[in-house]
C-alpha cells in the first residue's frame, strides 16, 4: 500500500511533465513566431522576490548559478534560458 | 514486490517518453530558431558560493552567539547534469546563568545532490536534498537571505534533509500562471552529519509571475518509528509597485503541533528616501505556535507551551554582499514572557 501511494504520486508528476512536454513540442513551430520570453521579467519575478541582486559574475558562472536556481526555485527551462540571456548581457567578460 | 516492480516500470516508461519528447522539442527549436539554449550548448564552470554569518541573541539569563559558515559547491557535468552540495558548519556559544556552557560545533550536509534535467518541466534529483516542505527551508533559510536572523518557531518542526530521490519541476498553465511540484521519497540514515528520516511527501504550488504571488501546499508523512502526517501551506507576495515582500507559512500536525508566521519586509528603495536609507529594510513578523496536548516527540525542537512572538527588525546592506541586522522581539508564553534582541552580520560570496 505504501509503495502504491509513492508510485501513484511519482506517476502523477511524471504524467504531468510528459503531458506538458508533449504539448510544448507540438507547439514548437508556433513558438518560433510567438513573443519571446522576457528575461528581465523572469529575473524580477523569480530571483529578486527572494534575494537582492547578486554580484556581477562571468557568463560561465552565471550559467551554473541559473541552473542551480532552476532547481531550487522551480523555474521551467525556457524561462531559465531567458533569465540567463538577460544576465549574460550584464555578465563580466571571462 | 509486484507493486514495487510496477512503480519502477511506470517510472522508466515515463522517463523514456519525456526524454524522447524533449530531444524532439530541442531539435525542432534548434531548427526553427537557431537560438542558444542552456541544455544544448552548456558551458559552465564549477563554482563555490554560499554565505558566512555571525549572529547573536540576548534573552534574560541567556546570551547566545552563532558563527555559521555554509559553502555551496556547484559542479556542472555536461548538458543535463548538475552536482550541488551545501555543507553547514555552525558553532553555538552560550552564556547562561552566569556561566559558559560547553561550546558545540555542528557539521551537517544540507544537500549533496545530483540533478538530472530530464525535460523542460522535469528534474530528477538523487542523493541528499533539502526536504521540500513549505517554502522557508529551500528559499529563505540561507543566512544572507532570511529577513530576520531568528528562524520562525515552526521552522524546526518541518526542517529536514532527505536521502533518496525527488521529482520536481514547474509547468506553465498559461501566460499568467505556473504550477510547480516536488515529490520525494527518503530512506532512513543515521549518519551524524547526514541523517535522514524515512519519509515521503510532496509540495505543489501555484505561481502567478505577473502578480508575483505564490501559494503552496505541502504534505509529508514520516514512515519510521514515529508515523504521522504533517501538512503545510505557504504564501509569498512581492507587491508590485511597492518594495514590500510578504511571506508566510503554516504548519498543521496532530503530533508536533500547529502554528504559523507572517512577515512583511519593506525596502526603502525609492528615490524619495535619502541615499543612506535606500540600503535599509524594515521587517516585522508575527507568529504563533500551539503545542499539542500529548507533547512533542524528542526528535523535534519546539516550545514546550503555546507561544506567541512578535519581531521588528532593521536590515542594512553595507555592500551588496554584506548585510547587518538588528531586531527586537517579545515572546509571550505561560509564565515566560520576555524580550529577545538579535544582531547579526552576513556575507554572501561567489568564487
């Protein structure tokens, strides 16, 4: 019974992710003409609601920090990419 | 055994499905847009980040000082994997009833996890991770992030790290709403620096990026010797147009008690304020804890009676990475009403 409940919860999460992924891939072609995600808005909505502006990092450091925060703050990949693009513009040169 | 097999089979089927769909989506996006994407072209470097803090609290008959060092190690491995770990070393120096108590040094691994980015909306986490119960542990616990150096009264009742696996991610429902989830299972481990309980649970939340509002629901069931449920709700609101943050959490459990806290933090960032004030933030927090009639199990750190606490604090960023804090609180509990003063300084670093 215990395993059944764990399996049901995990399956639900996976089914949800699979459904969303499927939907997103079907909309792939349409997305190329759709309005791009605003990285600055993503940054303001997700990052600064918990902490103040981080120190200026290099682009390669920024990529890793955004990836870390993608997990910690549950940010979808395309939004994390948009935030990274935005932060890369202000990143230090390596 | 059959159920276990069935569970693993379902997992593998879905993972295969998601990976295939993700590859197709990546290829399609690359063909259509020719844009860069963190998953396709990832060039990262290992990083050490984290925080250092020194906090002190002053209560009647007891003064306490807590130096804390909490480095975070981030190591990217290829396009789809990140290894991340946080180690916390904390000392407790207590002067109580006119004598120093033995100084303690606590070393703990907050998390040491491998993140596999299986798709846009799914990350598989394996190893030791911060248990996603309510929001404080994952988002606000870092010393350089928390608005008040004293953690909420209910925080120790939901605070834990787990050793096991976790599925998590976020799915946009529309342009103005996002659903996030984290479901986990943890095995019992008795290692002194990386202990964990046998437990499972989930946290789901709705996030409205435009309004910057997030409301979450958490469920946790302990499956070891003590078997009981804990429920949690959390709410955060970054008020647009005002530099005001509202955060709150509630915990409900027949075994460890019920409680809540609500916190408001106002940053004096407008140009109408003098320049020195623009680096300041005023914080207030109200919280209550209701003790269960049968007492709390010894593993949990909780007030022994119903307790109400009010805090007012002031934060000042000396630089973007160094913050000083001072706060005054008043605790109301049966025959134990008293004042609490806290001061602290924290430093955030990235190398």
